[in-house]
């Protein structure tokens, strides 16, 4: 592995080139500013992380030794709790505290929603994650008052196709507006079908050339049918 020296740290060349040529592209952050700031964080946090890891190793060794010393003895939970407090594994519950932050993105600070992190180099992981979010959207639309219950679109114990059709239409509107698929007009590449026995409704979008998989957006109100999924092609 080739490394690049910058701001007093050694960075793997592929990562260095990715940050400079792709990650920072289109931002107002200069590469020198980024690497100097990153190096500063490393110099500040690396000793703290090393100390925390050393503390973890010390506590783990003490716990292992306690269990070996008490092997075969009757359980003494009070004694064990006192031991854990004595080595600092358990601490007293702190008083109420308040924490304030600044420079936090709205998606984290004020907007409610799932935070999603997956390795983009693994197509199956990425598709599974996307499908889970699509399924969550459809389930939320079906099960809440986001979709009105007029015109026969009532919620109930079983699946209501009238409501399901409204959910699919609304979900399609949201998804096509937020993340349209390139090369697919609205109405192409969708597959609809009713689940057998449980009344599921699925909407799929074909994505060719990605790990042989197609994401499927699925809405289900019947038992035994998962929300979200990936269909093999």
C-alpha cells in the first residue's frame, strides 16, 4: 500500500486521492485545510482513545480474573455488583445534565428520521438498506393518517387494496420527486402483485447490472410478510 505524507500524517494513497478528487469536489473546503484539520483531530483524540482502550483492557482482565477465582461458587450477585463498582465498571448514575451543540446538520439535530450508513462498495448491503427505507415509507403511509381514510381507504386488521393503491401512488410521488431513477420514465420498470394469503402489495423497480439484484418496495399489513426486501433477478 502506498502512503502520502500530508500535515504530519501518513494517509493511504487511494483514500488521499478519493478525498481530494471526489469527497471535497464541489465543496468550499480546500484539501490542505481538510488534512490539517483531520490531523489535528487525530493528534487530539488518538491519545484519548488509547487511554480508553487501556482502561477497557484493564477492566476486562479484572473481570476475567474474578470469574476464574469464583468458578463453581454459589452466585453472589450483591458481591459481584460491589466488585464491578470497585473496579469502576459500574458508576453512580449522574445527576441531570444538559448538553448544547453547535454547527450540527439539521438532519441530525432537528429532523427526525433513520440514520443510514452502509458500505457503498457492497451493492447487496446498499440495496437492502434502500429497500428497508422504502418499506418504512410505505408502512408509515399505510398505518398513519398521512393517507386519508375517505373513499373506502380505511385501516383495519386485514389489507385494504383501496388504501394500498393510494399508498403506492403517494409513495411513487415522493420517491420519483426525491430520487428518480435515471432512464426510467414514471410508469416503467414497476411490478405490482398481491401477496398470497396475507394480502401484501409490492412495487418493484428494476436496477440492472448491480449485483444481479432489483430492489422491491413492499407494503404488507398481513401476518408473516416482511416490509422491504430484495428480489433476485
